[in-house]
C-alpha cells in the first residue's frame, strides 16, 4: 500500500461482507417460506414481502459499499495522490450505513415506499442522495487535483455519476403503473447493465493491469471496446423489460434484438481476461486473486449471458416473464457479475491493506469453490422450478397454487444449496478478515 | 485497432443506443395513455395505487410481471377472481387461505382502502399488455387446451374447466386450489341443470356464495355443467 488514505476502503469492505452474510441468511428464510407452511400469526407480523425487501436491499447496499470501497482503494494509485478527504469518506460511510439500518428496521415496521428494490422510503432517499453526492465530490476532487487522467478514472467517474443520476428516477410517485415500471427499469436495468457495468469494468481493468502487468494502452483499449458494446446492447436492451407493461409493440423487436446481442460483450470480456492473464508480464503473486477475476468473468457469462439470453426473446419471455426463471437468472447474474467482482477486489486489496505480500490461500480457495458450486446448483434448482411454473401455470393453465405445489421440492433443493452457499460465505469472510502471510508462494 | 478507434466504438455504440432509448421514450409517452386507458385513472385508482404500495403488496405479488414471485400475478386479478375475490383475500386471508400451504398476511386495511385497491386492480386489468399473462388470457382457449380436445379426445367441458381457471379455486382428484370446494363428487349432489344455474350466477342461487359470475357463453356453461355432472 503506497498511499495512506487507501485504508479508508477497509471499513467499507468489512461492512459490505457483513451485509453479504445477512443477505444470505434472509435469502435462506425466503426459501423456507416457499416450501414450509408458516403459521398465519407469523405471516401477519413478518410476511415474505418484508423479508424480500430486506434481502434485496442488503444486496444493493453491500454491492454499492463494495464498489465505493474499491473506488477509494484504487483512486490514489490511479491519480497518484492521496484521497481528497478521508474524513468525508468515513462520514459518508457512516451516513449510508445508518440510513441503511434505519431503512431495514423500518421495513419490519411497515415503513416502505412499497416498490420492489426501491423500498427505501422517500425521506431516506434524500440521505442516500446526500451520501452519493459526498462520494462523487470526494472522488471527483481527488481526480481533479490529481490531474493525471486515465481512461479507467474517466470510466469510473462517468459510471458513478450515471449511477447517482439514475437513482433519481426511482424517487417520484408515478400515477400510471405502466409509466412507473417504465422508469423503475431506468434505475434497475440501467444500473446493472449500464452504470454498474462501467464501474466494475473500470475496476476489473485496473486489477488486471495491476496483477498481469499488461500495458495500460492495451487494457484501456479493450475497456473502450467492451463498454461500447455493453452500452450499445444494454441501453436499448432495456426493451426486454418493456414487452408486457403497456408499451407499444415495437419494443418486442427492439428489446429482442438488442438484448439478444447482450452476451457478445460478456464473451469479449471473458476472452480479454484470459488474454491478459496469458500475456502477463508480472509474476502472479496470489493466484487466488486471478482465480476470482477469471471466475467472475466466467460466471458473469453464465449468469448474465446464458441465463439471461435463454428468456430474453419475446416468444419465450411471454411464458417465463415474472416466474422463477427470472429468479434463477437474477441470482446467478448478481453473483457472477457483481458479488464475485467485489470479492476479487477484496482479495486484491485486503492483503495490501494489511501489508501482506503473499497470503495463505488454501481456505480462500475452499470458500470460492463452495460458493461457486452452490450458486450453480441454486441457479439450476430455481431454473427447474421456473420451467415447472412456466409449463404448469402458463402453458397447461393449472392454477397458480397448483403449480407452486409441484415446485415445492425444488425449493428444498434451493434451500439446501443455500445452506452450502452460506458455509462458503462464512469461510470466505473469515478468511478475508484473518488473512495470514505465507512465506512461500502457494500454488 | 488503435486506441482512438476503440474510443469511437465506445462513443458511437453508446450514443446510438441512447438516442434510440430517448426517442422511443418520447414515443412511449405519446402512446401510453391510450394503451393504459389513462382517462380512467381516477383519484380512487391513484389512492388504490398508494394502498398497493403502502402495504408492500408488490414484494409478494407481481404486477405486470414485476415484483415478488410468492403470490399470483395481480395484473388481471380483477378478471380472475373479481371484486369479491379480491375483497375476500384482503379482508379475511386467514379464511381464504386456511387450507393453502402458503398464507397471505392480514394487513387490516380500512374499508375505504379496500375499495381503492379494487378500483386500482380494476384499472390494471384493462392495460394493453399484448395479452400477457398467458394464464389469464380472457377470450380464448389456450393452444394446450385445444390440443387436449383435439388430440386426447377429452370433453370440451374438461378443457374449459382447466382453461377458465376453475382450478384456481377448485380441486379435482386433489389437483387444484383450496379456496373453493373440491368438485370430485359434485355430480352426485347436483344435476346438470343445477350446476349450470349455479355457474351462470352463483349469488342468485346462494346469496352467500363466494364464487363469481364469470363471463361465459351459454354453450360454455352447458359444456362445463356436462363435464361436472359426470364427476361422481
């Protein structure tokens, strides 16, 4: 660690990991709801809806804290100067975490905006906006003062600004439900297939640059091409959410064509990652970091690319829309594209923050494989449940609950894989927080 | 490829897609009013949307296919279970789902909130969704049902029973919903005429009936009654 202010990233990482653990615990509870009959009294006070709001908001919160921590960690290295104000960085963390905790506790007492993923009540949205503005100010000032512009910095800053701007579309009360969902997707879709992709592509480009020693020129060129394709397919690809919400029919074509191309940049990103690793000019110090980086690229393709593609075309989506097929895709894609990215950053940054050059990685490797295998199993089990639902409810026309009855078994499988996943998460978190130096490089 | 070329790929790819989105968004605003019958967005419908959000309904139920997958989609709930069905589930979930393995929370909505919610769901039921969701399509037999009738030789009544969503509430041989009664032995209790009369307008036969009056032609009612008469 060359710059003192990089250490502000550490509390971001620790809190993000803790929220990740909580997210998984709530996820397990949700799975129980699907196969086990809970008593009416419990359902009245702690319904599925509340637990789901907590599960998904924890996801968003830990992802964003991970991105922010990652940004604060790479910023001094990229700009060649200390962070503009470490104090603001800590203040912003406290503000966001307190807001998050108030929101999560509020959900339990029924304080909610009542729109999926955007449940945080409107008064708290202002706290979120203030936190985001402080973050942008701090990052922007560091870059401005650094006067050492790079493509990675530019991409990162642009991604963060777009992320903050898009959040604003989620705040108003929309009169028309169709318009409401139209702009809901500006937050959700343009986040995960726009702003978040920009941020994570910049972060992963920086990490590849650091661990492989491939010339910056090459890394940044690929970054441009990938992002160009990500945004070309992703922005108009929002149409795959507009098929059935009361929008004109041409969205079936726009959404189908653009989102059908969405796997292309992901494939490119995978090839590019392999290429960089192959043409590396530095000795890889901690192979686990690039296991994570490559794992992220592969799982990104599987979860977002493959599982997304299978139900993105309108003639399939007509039957799968709003079924557990979406849940299969959602879990695999968020884990592959974003959870693994954050963990890649953590495994790269935390040893540096602790002054460990080579770390013992046997436990971390176990954690990685448990999580990856369990998430694959979970995604497949969700997928089977989704196909059953699609066939029984939508094609055969049996009632909703009849189909759900046939799906119960697969939720037990989801739950079982969830338990295995939890063990992987616990191992990984324990490992990250107690990293030990190793004398020799482990292979 | 030079870095400059890569930069232009980035800029042009992004701008082309962004312009498409913005242009179509403009067009969406021109057309959405007609597609959603925005003229029917009365203050009561808006109040119903507030209630829908206040009680976080959307984190269990999807609407327009978005939201939680724990309960059935609500876009066409007004068609599927009607006003009385919505009221029954919201007011007395502990009764409506007494035999169900999945429960709905009792949220103690005020009578006014329930009225508003019904108005909101009535409004959503007429949004032009290009005939989505497939399970709640109103006016046609599903292709699956047509195949059943033509291929396996089952009666039109049986196909209608499945296709009109009777299974949502009623069970046959253990398959189906638990809100309504099981119809395994209905033929030994009622004859065809009585069944037909009941389907035609349940509340006329029994003022306490929970079942709705469905939009069925007399031929459809006849076929359904014939099918049910044989369940003995």
